[in-house]
C-alpha cells in the first residue's frame, strides 16, 4: 500500500464530524492557501475552527486544520469572490451528495443561500461557489466549453453535478444489501470487478478492503461491518503508516488489508487528516530540499570530473617535455647561421642511432631562438604536468567526499541532516554558497567584506530579509544568496532594490505579513518611493535569471505574483 486515498467513505466520516462542529458557525474570513486551496475561518461560540478545502489533483480534500499549520498567499480571483459572497454568512448545513466524493456547504448570507461545492475527482477535482439560482459565481478551475462540452464550469453557467455511472447503485440504499446475493463469491478478482461495476463511490482501497474482509467472514458480514458503521456514523479512525512509520493517509475504519502494527488509532477523522497532510507537507519539503542539494552535488561532481580530465591531459602532455628538450638540444648542434626560412630543420637524431629527424622551425627566428622556444615548451609542460598531478589528487579526494555526501543526502530522512551536510560542503568549498549564508552582518554599500552592498533585516515572525543596496549588491544577492526556494521581490517596471526573503523551510508560500513587509522594503528603495500606490512583483528564486552579459542587477523573471503597497504607510 503506497497511499490511502480520500474516498467517499472518508468524505462521509468527515462530513458527519463537520455537521456537529461547524453547523451554525459564522464565516469570519476566507484565506488563500494556494491557487487551488482555501481556508475558511469559522467562528462558533467559544472557539474558532479553520476548514481547509483543496481541489489539488493529488491532495483534494476537506477537513478541519490547525490554523498555525497553514501558510497563506495573497488572495486570487476565486478567493476574492468567496470573500464577497460568503464572508459574514452562517454555515447552514454540510452534506455529502449521495455516496459520491462531492461535499456541499450551504452558507446563508443575509437571507440568501449559496453553496460551496467541492468535487474530489483526481485531476478533475474542482471547487465551485453556486448562487441561489443555481448559477456558478466562480470556481477554482474554470472549465470552458472547449475543455468540456458536456459540463462547462464558468461564472454565469448553471451548475450541473458530475454524472453518475449509468446503472451504479448507492451502497447505502436498501437495494444494496439485496444486490449482494448476486455477488460472485469465491473469486476475489471477480468479486472486486463486480463491486466496482455495481456500486457508486467505491474506491480501489475500499473494494480491496471488502474483498479481504469477505474472505474471512463472507461478503454479507463484510458489507455490514463497513456500511453499518457508515450509516450509524460510528467511526474508528486510524492513521495508516508505511514500513518506516511515516503516515500514508487517514481512514475512518481500521483496515483488514493492513497489519495492525501499521495502524495508529486517532480520536477524529478530521484530526487525522490534518496530521497526515501536515506530515505530507513536511515530507514534500524534505524531498524538495533533497532534490536541490542532490542536483547541486551532482553539478559539482560533473565540474570536478571535467577539471580532472583537463588535468590528466596536462599530465599526459608532460610526457612530451623530454621530446621538446631533445629537439632543442639537437637544434643547437647546427650552425648558428643555419637558414630557417624553410620552416624545418633536418638533423641526425643522436638519441635514436643517428636517424634523420625533421624538426619544425619558426622561420622568423634564428636557430638558437628556435632551440630556446623548445626549451621553454619543455619547462611549461613539466610544470603543467606537476600541477596536473597535484590537481588530480585533490580533485579525486574532493570527488570522493562529494560521492559520500551524495549517498548520505539520498539516504537520510532528516532535513536538518541535509542542511548540516550542505553547510559542511559549503565551508569546504565543495558546492556553491547558495543554500545558506551564515553569520551575515548588517553590512552597507561601502563595506568591502563578503556582504558588501547587502543589508539584512529581520521581518515578521523572524523571517530573514536581504536587501540589495546598490547594483553590485543586487547582482550578488541574485547570483549567490537567493536559493531556488527563496522569494525575490522587485518593483514592477521601475528601478528598485532587489529584496530576498529567505525560505529555509522551503514553503511554497509566505505569510501575508511577510509579503507586505518585503514589498514595502522594495517600494521604499525604489524611484517610486514617493508614490502612494506601488506595484511589486515577487516570485521564487528559481524563476529569476540574469541574462548572459547583462549589467549588474539586470534580471528576467517569470511565474510572478503581484502585490500593491503604499510606501508612505507607517507599517515597518
């Protein structure tokens, strides 16, 4: 088992808990987690809950979340629509449509009822806000007629639910148990196929679970155990673990298809999902960090392998030094006034039994000058060969250290161990200094140390912000300090300081307060600092490039997001 999917049974368990937890709650705030995920702040008497909804292809879900475990980004169009139409409203109901993976939250705002509908369907997942007249107000993924002629999802269109498979039966209906008499018992593969074709909403995991339970107790008892709990909402949620103990996912019932040692009971399904997805985010950050460091180590290995080949060629060229020395000696056996205009000298090779030897000459030089030229070549070749031998030894030792570090980074499951390895490699000069810059001072534009032209600022929540103070500082900030996962800020279409927010946790987004603080720094260090409305672009470091031959501080960037700030504000 590689993962535990968010299936219809999980959704039913989540909805049953949400019906008790958030019905009657007031929608205080709507925040954007990312382009396909939002979080609703719901106020109930005595407490505030955060409801996370996501239509990401691999992590579509709905559950209560830890408010401190979410990182928000500036609101996009869909989030702004949600704020306009449901903020201040009250959650009237939460329900699952049939036994499908569709959740509907009914919000009553000033007497008008609007529905927030989450469709969990893999890469076709979506999140839509539907008005009282069943027209779509907006959705996270706008699906035009050119993408779906049958079911477009666009503002102003009537909302049409996803079509159910023809002939499929709701497993919670009274007819479902009667249909079990037609089940092909005794053949697990045939039973699994029959379950998928007969009933709606059965995930591969749930089908497999029913087959495993039916082998021990029969399909009737297996069905009653699973769907009896679903009807009564008597859940026994667990967190499924892999062989190393890392969370695979959460499920509302214990899994007969998974060893008991790899299942951890938890109090609620919502809490389990929150823990699992927080862990998944941590693992994603670890893998992203690992990928960056592995790529950097491999690049360093390739560079050293190339330098080693060059050094080996110099060592091999050293074998020709004796030949150059001999050619110089043989040229001096000729008369001093030897005619060099032919560009070649024919001499007797005293080093090879007097055989005739033709030595190339420079016609513009005398025979003595040609001999001295060969002596210089011999000295350079011997010197280069000695340097090459030293380089080969040093490079091979460095490559061995890099190979060892690469193996360590690929095997560890601790992101701090990766960071420690990177710091060690940087200190020894084995990788470029781009992940961590330790012990940075405040610096100023006139300093001559490693931080010249760069100033360090401590932003909200302790975030480290670096500011370029001049063209050189901006250039160094982008080339040396800005890691791929850091965030880079610059005033749009104007001259300004480059601002970098360090992101050692490799988050995909920054808190709103940090974004505003960095944008204000960029605006106040720009030609537009006296304006009351300044537009600032920001993007991740991996999308910022300095064109070849460009002046200091000149870059191109993509995947930008935009925020507008007022430099005259009193905010820091």
